[in-house]
């Protein structure tokens, strides 16, 4: 009994001690600064103190009278907080080829889970450099690190947008730095029809009659920036390209553009967010030599370094930015330096040089590269052991173990022996373990086939209009036929039509699709046919050209409503449109048609229903739904109902030819060469086109890494000499336009 009483007493003591300890820990955590919400970083009650003279449509005289109603308060706390909330629902998966600024960007809606690849640079598909992947979560805006770090980042953000929109002057009431967010748009454009900041950009074209001058808190400028901001914020570049005035019509959107710029890296520049969080961004030795270091000065260099930084003497605008920063940091009771110091001279950028592309970046990162198989096709005569090997680049000695995963097996080592279980397409994934860090991962997909018997031909890569076949002898599969290219072949060289491709033989596959209701019978799927699909709402399925999620809402069949039915092997089919494949996204997100190869999520079972409609079942066991055309299509239904049934028909040859004429020119696309490359700074280079439309001018535009035009030359000949005088050393894109042809090339000025 005494022992039980003692246990009970101890138990009561422990519970009380635990509660007390828990409460004390919570208090300590709060005092040590981890914010629970944005209001912990910035409260509504502070806004009028921070911005007492903000934009007021009734007072443009400079007297600084605050807005009298919420409707007129464009730069209100409510609008700012709502912008923070909306942006926190966005996550961007950033994939970049090392040593370049070639990107593939995927936007993820954290509320719905829907994801879409909204930008893939041409150079990204061409480059063979390793891919660096980073996830940018916009919820980390003023939300990463301890409370002091979050408040400091907020102060840096507010300081920069205050300088961009300031209406203050040295003797202004309340002080020069109390006049942030006074202007809504660039002076000289307010209340005018002036048009400015328009450049020729094929990716982000300006809308006729629209001006892309500075608007909003970050003074968003140029059509290419409006387009990029729109892609990130809305998933559609045309929202702000078509209506740039939205940035001064909606205060929430205005603040969203500012947060977008602040959080988004544009290599070689890191994001403003990263340089303000202690330990988030560490400059390389080369960057340190350029005077680049984390902190407020780096944000200025990122925003406007070409004009305000690097002169050796602090620019007056930078001093003004620092003044705003000091005021906000004082009000928020945080230091202006990341290390806790308050020396304003350490917050400038007078001795910072511009960020430059690191051409040796690839050699500095841990990576794995498959050296065997070296191509996407293995010709074998029997299913005997095959060598799989990877080379390891590990400059810091981080990788402690390497293994290769394939066909359900996990094989340890950088060189392993593996015997394929069948003639088929396989994906091998190499994984390098780095203790305390993310693993290094790389994959290769290849076909194991017998060129004598054609076994495994279903695993050969499908021809893609998005790919250039520069090496003669490359094998592809197209419309159930195997082809080998005789010479260079591009998008216009379609197998079966172009003489660039020779027929190797027919490919029916060793495991053709079967009828799910009668497994011993062949599938009723129209393999090799181009078809349309019509939902139960009597509208057609559209691939949306692979740029947005698929829909079933089109009244007629055009190019995006055509799908080639492809033998995907393993008894399944795939659907191809515009050279890309439909993916089920495993039912976790809306369906898209943007995949370049057939993997598991791109395989479907073709099911014929009792009423002769068809249904498509993904490899997740779920069925494709048209969603009645009311929202994007999904592959997440457990049973076949009305929305999971489709009528189909074959697109006639005449219709195919008619649509093809509207989709692509009948002539082969022009090509251009640029030489010499690299180019000596200040010298000239030559652009030579292989064919020229003499009725149209030839225009050569040089774009910097931010896609801003730095030089343009127009000529009437196919050979143009272009000067680089006045252009700094670095990486550039040359855009050559002539009539309907637009050609891009990369150059390096040294």
C-alpha cells in the first residue's frame, strides 16, 4: 500500500511538473520568438504608424492626408495581410539546370493540391546539365526563422517598397521616411494614357495599347515581368499581360506582385527573402570576392543593383532605402544587421558587384550521372546480365553510399550487374546518400529490345515533336512503326512523312493491350489512330496544349482536341496530343497533357462499356472523369458513372490535314548560327540565317538573364554583324525574328 501511495504521489507530482514545464516551455518559445501567425510579425494597429501618409486618391498634392474610407485605402493593412494569405497558398517547384538560368517551373496550389508546369525554357530541354531542384513556399514570407528574423525581413521588404513608392522629402512632416507607399504607379504615368516599358518578347508579348510602366509597391515594370508575376500568382501569364492595370486597381494584387518579386530567385541572383534569413544563403568564394554578402545591401543589389550598387560610394537612393529600413527596424525593435549589429554602413551595396552566372557551378555540386547505359536504347540478343553504372561528382565528400533501384530491386554500388526480366522499357534511379542532407538522385529511362526479333519494341522511345534528333541512327516509335533517322531531324520532320526517317519495321509489341472484360482477347482500343473524346456533357476533351489542366468543354474538334492512341506496353495504352502525353497525375492533381515520356501515370486501360461508350482507368485503379466540363479533369473516381464515360471517333485524314495547316507552317523552320561564341567583350559577333523571308525585316535582340533587352539591331539580310559595345560580360540570349520565324541562341560575353 505504501508503494502504491508513493507511486500515486510520484505520478501526481510528475503530471503537475509536466504541466508547469510545458507552460514554461511555451512561454519561452514565445519569448524566444517563433511567430504563430502573420499578425505576430505585424499587427493591424501598427500600420498607421508605419505608413501615415500612404496613397490617397483624394490627395495627390503632397500634403499626405490619409485615406478616409477603407475603399480608398489602396495600400491598407487588410490588403497586405490578404496578399500574404493568398500567396501562402502557393508553392513553386523550381528546377534549374546548373550553370544556367534555364528553368522548369511547377506551380502547386496548396489548397487544392492541383499542380501545373507553367514554364519550361527551351534551354532547359536542350541542356544536359544536372538539374537543381528547390521548393519555394510563399508561406515563408516573413515566416521563417525566429520572430526577430521574421520582423527584420519584413522591415527590409517594407523599406524597399517604401523607397520605390516614396513621396517624402528631407523636410517632410513626420520625417522623409514616413512617406512610404505614397505613389501607386510611376510618376509621369499617373492619370495619363502614356505607354512605356514595352519590349519585344516572344514568351511574354505585350498586349496592343497597354503600358507596362512601374505599378504597385515594387513598381513592377516591363511586360516580361508582368507575365512572369502573373504566371506565379495566377498560373496564367495572360492575366496581367492583358490587363496590367489590375496592379493599380486591386491593392491585394499589387501587394502580391511585391511578395512575388521578393520571394522569387532569378539566377544568378538569390531571392531577397533568402539573403535576409540568417544562414539561408551562403555566398560562394567567388561571390564573396565580388563583395556580395547576406543582409539588406544584398536585397538592394537584387532589386536594382545595376544602377544603385558597385560604384564605391553609396548611392543616394540606397541611403534612402537604409533610412526607411532603420525607421522600421526601430519601430519593430530589431537589429538592422543579421548578426544583431546596428551599423548602417554594413547595410549598403557600394562595394558589391553584380551577381554573375557561375560557369563552374556544376562541378561544385554533388551529383550522379549514368554512364551505362549511355543512351535510351539497349540492343541485346538475350536477357543476360547488363552493367548499370554511375559516375559520382562529390567535391565536398558528402556522399557516403550509392545504390541503384530498378525493376523492384535495390543494388548497392556505383557499378552493378542486373538481368532484365523481360524485353521492356525500364527506369533506373541512382541515389546518393548524404547524411544530414537531401539525397542526390538521378534517373535514366531506357529500352531493352531485340533488334532481330523486335521483342521489346513497345519500350522504344516515342517520337516527340518537341525534341531535336541531331544524331543519325536514333530509333523512335511512331504509330506502331519503328523508325531510324538518316540525318538531323526536327519538329517538322514527322516519321512516315519526312525522308529524314527510314522505316525499320512494324512494332506490335510483345504484350499488346488486352480487353479487360476478356483478357484473352486483344483490346478494342484504336491503336495508331488519331481520335476525339466526347464527354457525357456532349463536349470534347481538350489537351489545352499542355499549358494548363485538361478540360472537357470544347464545342468542336481542333488541334488540341485530337489524341493519338499509342501502345504503351504492359497491356496499356497512352494518349498523345501535340507531341506530349496525357498523365493521370496519379489522381492527386488535375490531369495535364505535358509529359514527354510514358511512365506509369501516363498508362491507361481502355474499357468498352455496355453502351459502347469507353472509360479510361489509370494505373492508380481510378477512372478518368470529365467533371461535366465544370472544372479540370481528374483520374480519381472509384466507379464508372456518367462523367466517367466518353464517346469517341476517329479524326478523318482530311480534317487532320486542314487543322495541320493552321497549326504549323508547311515549310521547314529556319535555323541560325551565332559566331564566335564566347564573344570578347566590346567586340562583334555574326548572326547567319539559313533562310530569310525577304519581305520581312530581320531583327536581332539581345536579352539579359532577366529577359530585358540590352541591344537590338534590324537588317534586311540574312547575315548581320552585332556589336557588344557597352554590354557587360555575362550570359545572354539572342532572339532572331524574321516573319513567322523566331530563333533563340545562347551567347557568353567574356
